[in-house]
C-alpha cells in the first residue's frame, strides 16, 4: 500500500545521505557566498530533517520525537544563522538515519481512508488530506536535497551519487 509514496520516502533517505557525503562540519556551517542570504548546507540538512518529523507526525509515529525545531522549523519560522553553534552535521545525519525505519514502518500501515483524512494543524494549510501532505513533504524534501546538490558543486565537490 502507498507504494509510490514509500518509494519516494526511501529514495529521499538514500539521497539525503549521499548529498551530504564528504562535507566537513565546518563547510556545512558556511554559506557558499558570504554576501548573500543563501542558506548553508547545515541549515538545509536540519530543515529537511524537520520535514521528516512532519511526515512522522502525519503518520502518527509517536515514537519519533522532534529535535531542534527552533533551529530548523519551516514556513518562515526559522532561518540560517551565521557563526551559530548548531548540532554537528554528523549528529543531524545520525538523527535522520535513526528515525527512518520507525517512520517507514508506520507509513506502511496507513490506509487509504487514513490518508484521505484532513492533516493535523498547522499542516492542514499545505494540503487537504494526509496523503496530499505526504506528497507535498516528499516534494519539499526533494527540493532542498537539490539545493544541497547545487551547493556541493559550488564547494567544488563531485556531483551527488544516485546509488
């Protein structure tokens, strides 16, 4: 059930890890161009993690406890900070990898009736149903993985692996 959405969820898991490969913690905390407000990699990685917590919430994965919402919240509630003591990129990636299976296991149990229900507030402003919200969050995660992919190239790194 929900095979296309779960396939995207699994794809994002792999690409998230791949796009962050070979970045140092120092690089992830630095903007590509200091004279712009372009987000740095660490903020984007944390923001994507925050979206994953949104998927956990819509799936009622109560075992997943959000971390660092004040640092990485979406919808304009946070922004990248310079010279800030964020969690390390390794800690952020570890959290991403730790919560993947509990969320995925819960997603596999969702029924079409459940997915047609209205999402919880405040996420109901982004979609009319839980299924639409899941698709929206999948797209949102892919968008930001792409941004990190562009930043990889700006930092002189090899393109992200798709394997």
